[in-house]
C-alpha cells in the first residue's frame, strides 16, 4: 500500500512556516557583514571587519571561552545526574518513579526567571554568586531534564532480556551497566548531552541574576552590547552561534538515525 503524500496546500503551508522561522535568522547574515559602525545593512559593500573584531578581541574571546567551559561543566553534571536518574527510574518501574521523573523535569517547566530568583537567594548564602561553580551548577540542573528525556526514550527501546542474560552469566550490576546497558543507550546519552550543552551555551536569564563581573558569558556580553552601543560585532557572533548550534543539531540528528538503525 502506497504511503499518502501531502497535498499542495500542506507543502505550501510548511514552506511558509519554514520561511517565517528562518527569515529573522537569515537577515543577520548581511547585517554581520555591514561596512557601518552600527547595526544596519551594508551600504558601500560587504565587510568582514566585525568577524575579525570578534575573533581577535580579548573581550569576546574571553566570553566565548567562559561560556564553553561552563557549558562543558554543566553538560557533565547534567549527563551524569540525568542518566543515573533515568536508569534508576527504569529499573524500579514503580509509580513513585513517575513522580521522581516529573520532579526532574521541573527546571524546564517553571519560568526561567523564577528559577533564577531562587538560585540567587540560595547561592547568596553559599557564596556562589558570580562564581564559575555557581553558574555551572545552575546550568547543569536546568540541563538535567533534557538528558532524562532522551535517556528514558532510549531505555524504552532497550530489551530487558539483555540485562537478564548478562546477570545470568555472572556479570555484576556495575559490569552489566558498563558493558550492556550504557553502550545500548549511548546515542540517547549523547543526544541529551548535546541539548544540555546548547541550553547552557545560550542561557542568559540565570546569568543576569547570579553573575556580574568575574563570570561574563557570551550571551551576557551580547546583552550588554545591545543595551550600550549596538555593536555590529553582535551580529557576527549571532551568525557564529547559529552555525555552531546547527552543527550540534546535525550531530544529534546523525545520532538519532544511528539509534534508529
């Protein structure tokens, strides 16, 4: 039986929606190559001077490096915690684990500003404000739900008979986890890690509350640039962020296809 193909109206509607979503992003490209000293379209010709400013500016490079290190630390925390939570809920398979899994999703359910205010009050007493560790912890907690979702999805397709066979052959719990379970769900773990990294890399609201001078991430520098002088270098940074994020999403798509195979 042949699959039903979408009609012309559905294809046109999909194209219009895609154009609506991509147009605001695509306009950043010519703005990033403007020959002006403020955010505008090119007038005399295209210029790469603002890309040079970003790639050779100590301020921009410092913020990029800080965001990268924070995202790596936050991703490591999210991957370890989210994977262990998902595996624990999968093994227990009780009603209480559904509540626990729902609680782990709260960081992406509640508004970011509510979480940021709570983190500010809590971190103030622990002397974690404007600290690398504080920002990494806050981003790591908000990245856990992405890992829990992707790993739980991977575990739903895992055949429990493989674990039973490994235990029946004398493998310990840690050996079963390391040699049987983790390799089978690794695409889900990597996928969750990618989303957690992207979330930390782009996060702004939490940083505005718990960081000031010592921790100055890339989204924070873009925010300050918008409020102060509308430097066209921000458009160049935006293009680089879109390219970087698109690359990570393509990597996640490749992992999903591998998992489907």
